[in-house]
C-alpha cells in the first residue's frame, strides 16, 4: 500500500555490470534531462482505509504510571483486607518485592449519569466522566519504565520501531501543510527518549517534532529560530528556490533519493512554519475566561494548563497527532513511596487542565472527531512496596480512558480482579489498544505496513484485536 526501500532503475544501472550499465543510464538521462522530477509531498492528506470516526489524537501521557487503584478503579476488598497478604500468586516477573495489601488513602464517589467511580484526586475531571470511555483491563508485558514506555509508544519493548504518532501521520498525512503533522509537547528525555516519538525506519518526515522537554517550563517550550531577523521572507524564498533547483538537478541524475526528498520537504516546512507557528504559540488571543478554564490563573496548574491549551490550538489547526506529557524531568507518577503526597501533587497539576481541555473541545465541536487518550505506561500494585506507603509498577492490569472520536461516552469496559492486580475480564493488551485507536482513525492495523529489511512491519507487529465494544454504534 505504501512506499518501499527498493532502489531505482537508475541506481541499479549505475551500480551494476562493471559500469557498463552507465551507458544505458546516459541514454535515460538524455531523455529525462528536459524535465526535472517533481517532489511528492509525503504529508499530503491520504484517504483512510474506511470511514474514520476521529481525525486526530491528543495523547495525555502521565509518565511514571498512575495508580488505577487510587484514581478510577476502586476495590472494596482491598479496603477490607488492608494489611493482609495477597490471597493469590504475584506475577512471576516483578520490578521489586512487595508486601501485603495496601488500601487506597482516597475515597471514591460515583459521578455523572454514568455513575462512574472517581477518587477524590480528580474533582474537576469527575464532572466530565459522561464524555469518557474507561478501559479497566489494559495490560502490557514489561514492568520497567524504559521497556513499558517503548511498548506504549512503539508497540515494541526490545527493538527500535516507529512511534504511534509516526505511523498515524504515515497513514493519513496532515490537514495543515504549514505545521508538523506530529507534535510532542514537553516530552520526557528519559526511558527511551527520542525513540518514543521517532519515525525509526519510516521516512524522516514522519518524525515527531518536540516542543521543549520535560525539564523546560511550557511557556519556554517553543520552536527555536522560528524567525530570521537577518533576511526578509522574499530573500529566504529566493534562497530556497535556488537550493531546490540544485537538488532537483541532482535528483534528475541520481534517481529518487528519499533522504534528499525529505531534506527538501523539511526546508519548505520550516519556511512555512515561520508564519503559522508563532500564531499558534502566542496564546494572547485566548480570552481570560478560556485561560482560566485551563487553570492558567493558578501557578500549580498553569504549566500543564498551557500544554493542554496548546494541544487544542494545534488540534483545531489540523495537526494529526499531539502528545502532552506530564513529567517534571523525573518519573512523575512513580510513587514507590509517599504515595499520598506524590499522587496528590500530580493530580492537582493535571486535573483542572484536563477537565478544561475536555470542556473546551466539546464546546467548540472538536471532541466529536478528536480522540483524547489518557494514561501511563502501567498501573500500580495493590500490595505495598517494602515497608513504605507506596506501590510498585504493575503492567498486569490498569486503567486508561478515551474520549471523543467515536468512543462510547460514559462507558466502562473490562475489569481487573477483586484486588486490582490482574486484568481479568475483557482484557485489552497494548497491541489491542493500538489496533483500536488506528481503527477509530479509519486505519486497518493489519494493512498499515511498511517494508523494511525484507519484511513488512506494522505498529501491532503480528498481534492486536480491535475492541469494537467501546465504539459508538
């Protein structure tokens, strides 16, 4: 369906038959010299495999692994049996030793017409639960941050593979030729770093573009060198036109060169971004009411609030995949100890901005075709780590939620066991989650392939089942 890494006939003629192929190549060049080949825009919009429910994705990534047991998956038996041993076997592979059961320090209440259970940690998001679709039976394969992050972002925890955002833009292109198709706001540089938004062996044009990183305040996370104070636009345009002409002349002689085409396209995008990107990054045109909705009037929520507001601004301008990462440079949600203080700090920073994003998207009519995805790389154990008030990593069963983009609002899918350790009912593997998100975007995960190193690759490798139950009928 999509391009391969085969060499061109010109390259074959020039490299084979002890040079005699060059004679035939000279004849080809004589015929073709009159017209240089056009550069095809690889980010041009592409038709989906079937009608899509969502046009774009906003991924709210909670780095470190928020505890499902303390957010959206209450367990009465865990409260009852606090301090007792787990009544069944723990996983064969664990990240660290854990002790007896540990109840949640927060109370849960039901909210909305859906009666969704939400802990005290998320009072603002609790008002949005009727727009969310909860998946309580997500499970992965890796209990370490590095492997789990790679699995979540690329579908593989032990090889370098293209990230999900790269696969999406490869399959669909972009709706705005003046902005990158895939943007990641303040991404973490730890635990896989750039590999989590890399295009890997896909053409470089599908690489995610980072705005800042987790150690940079979001108001400083901007595209560097976006303005050229030394040259006016018409002179820059002349320079690019001359450079393009030379590159096309070279391509006419050498045949198609993906790396050269990617470089030409990157120059053109960078030029166009000089006009579009500063307008997106400048939020001065947002009303004070809107900024307050995202929590930008409070120093606790302002940083993540700006990230969420930027995500909405990119989404409404046609960016295909936007990731927003909550992390302060460390492993933010990774409370091996001091669970109460740590999770309360984290939730205070993100609760109001996430609710603001949901309400704003809905008010603007964007939630209908924008898929909002919330989650971390894994959940936490129902058992206490060591003698401290903390929980260990748990990829065996945890909660994520989706909203908009064709998902069932106020719906709950799957369940963990009575203590919240293992996914037990209607299990959804990370491969299944990826297959489902691609399906909502109109992409068949088995057909979205790219040939590399002699085989066809895809995001879900040789696995993945679409979870149709979470979709609107």
